[in-house]
């Protein structure tokens, strides 16, 4: 995905906490370093479900009564705010009779909670975060600060099964926000708000069967991004003395995020811990889905940043291969910018620029920028640089297409796209997210019938 498989940068200065941090993980590979996986959660690249480099974090399989969780072991500071960005898929390969269930949660919890102390909330409709009635008295997630539920079946918003507050009825296809865990059981994980998504006409079953939180076309293989794509952003920022939680999403065919939830948390009632950790939990019941996560970016909001994604993480060394890189530049400030410096280099594994006999950039296009003087053709080197402009709180995409040449590198070597941004127009409070890297592995491939679907040698 972006920078390293899992990376963190913290900077402390002058005795004042002014921390910068960026944590990234694509979950494409088989390396679980820095992660805590529990119950049924797996990395599909480690289990052989997907080739290494093409995997997902799978919280549950599409079978009844499963549960799984993952959290990142590294804590991060909260004083500059938090932005969590990730993609997911929820789908199934056979009909469950329930139109998909139950859902999954993303949660932030106190960074001082240790592995030994960590305990999930209830599964089922509590999605691993909130209190629950089975078994009786199940407490909420250890040190939980907020839990966002992606609720397919509709119970996470509901005030039943010992959940604290909420609706009187199921709310399928909804995104739900619940609050901190409390040692007082009936005050824990209070319902804050929810947004019911999509067309709300018809019965609850009819609503569940629409493609909102999950993909309801039965499919033997994971749906493509053109069929079902969901990308979410969860942001916490200080507004006056309090904290505002903002949840956004983007679907296939869309280029901008749509706000789903905006909610203010009273900092006197619910003070934010100085550090937090991020995790996910998924559950199934009588109904089920695969619940899969990919491409986490965890960083600070309110500055400029760059995020780099390739349409592939492997190329076959047996032939020339087209590579497409989508590089997202974000102006997350309240000021329009017209002088963002952008640079991209295609490098080998040790940072040396590839020559044009190894890889050649063939075209470049941009979307969403107010200013761009980047070249679009006639590339004589694997370096692209120039100026970009963006409105306040907007993103743009730089798409670089190039050709990897057959046997330019040795099998199992890697090359990478490294993108950087900076500007002098505003003070960038966090420079740890100003560089992004996509790594691509060169593999020997055996072509069976379709060269676009290589079978990788082990």
C-alpha cells in the first residue's frame, strides 16, 4: 500500500507533546508483525486464500456464528486529532437466508491497555465493542473510547441485549456510533447516534438485501472494486473544548467522500485518553458474510498528506507488464492551496532510480486539482515533479501509468513508487504523512490459460 508494511513516526519536542504519527498497513502480505489477531481473524495471504501481496485481513468467514478481531499493538497520540482511513468488503458465496449478518466495528481504545488486559465486548449485534447479554453481563471493550458499527443486520443501534441506549427496532444497513466503556455496566458504551443508509422503503429484510453495508449478490469470488467498493474515514478533531467525530464513506464510481455522521463528544464527560489504539472486530450469527479489511492509513488530520496505491503489488518477470499507480494528495486544511510541491520517483529496493530500460513512465493524468503543471507524456526519466493546487478539505488523484520490462530485475526483487508533497503556503503540523510508497514484487509466473491471472510459483 503506502509507506512500510507497518510504520510509526513520533516526534516530541521542547517537553511539549507535539506528536506526529503515521501508521499504515495494507494487509496484503503474510506478515502479522505489530498486529494482534484473535478468534477467527486471519491474514488471507498467510492462510493461502490469496497470493502473498494480494491478501486481506479477514475478520470472519461466511459461515454461521463466527467472530474475529485485530488491533494494532502500537499506540498513538491524540493531541493533534486522529484520522483513520480504510477499505473493506463484506460479501458471501452462498445464500444465508438473512441477507447478510451481523457486521463489523472499528474501535479506538485507551493506548495504556496491555495485551494481557485487552478484552472484547460482546459479539452478535454488539459487534465486539458494546456490552451484551450472552453470556450475561458481558462488558464493553477494554478501555473503549468510541466504536463505529457497520451494521448489516441492524442490532448495533438497538437498545436490546443489554446494550445501553438506542433505537427500539432493528436498523439494517446503518453506521452507528457508540461511546466509551464504563466500569458501571449500565453506563457503558452509550448509544450516540446512527445514520440509516440507502433506500429505506420496504421491510427490514428488503432493506438488508440492498447493496449498502454489504454486497448481496451471491458470488463465488470476492467482488471487484467496480462491483462493490467501500472506503471509510473516521476523524476525531478538537472543536473548542470538545471533540468532534466525523465518519465519511466513498463507494464505487465516486471520487469524493460523503459525510455520514458528525457528532460532538463532551470532553468533560468523556475525556479523550492521551494515547489510543485502533482495532476491528467482526461477527456473524444465523446470517453471515466474509468481513475483510485492507489499506489502513492512521494519521493526523488538518494538514497536507499523500497516499499511494498501485493496482497491483506483483508483476510477472516473464513479460512486459503495465503498472498503474494512483497517488492521492489531500489538502486537509481550511485554506485553498495553489503551490503544493509534488514529486514521484520509481526506485529499486534500495532507493536508486530505475532507468528507462527497466521501467518507463508512459502517461500521467490528474483528477480533482485546481492547478497542475505535471507532465502528461514524453517522459525521459522515471521522475515526475511539479506543482498542484487543491481547494480546502479536498483531495486529488495523480495517476501514473508505466511499463515494467521483462527481466529488468531478478525474480523476487522489488521496486517502488515513492511520492512526496510539501508546501510553504501553510504550516504543516505533521510531516510524517508527506511521503508515501507503493512496493511491487517481481515474480516468476506460470501462465496456464489467462496471462492476466498468473499462478505464482512457491
